[in-house]
C-alpha cells in the first residue's frame, strides 16, 4: 500500500537535472517508455517546445 507523504512535494520548475529532481524529491512523472519508443524508431525528431518546457530535463533523464 502506497502512503502519501504528509507534505506536498515540490514542483520541478526550472530543474534541468534528473538526478537533482529525484534526489530532492520533486514531483516526477515517468515517461521513459515513451522516450524509448521515440528514440528507438529510425525517424529523426525535432523537439520544438517553448522555453522552460523540459527539453534539457528530458535529455538529462536519458543520460541518467
């Protein structure tokens, strides 16, 4: 049985390091399966997303 922490978890606003995000208990939604499917296809992708929208964090997650 999962217990909810008694305090609200921090939102990872501006965090660009996966390791820091996990170490300091920020909210994280695991999308590694989606990223694996994206990377394992033979088609190149251009990630056009707004500033501060998780591009660096996604690359840090893949590196870790």
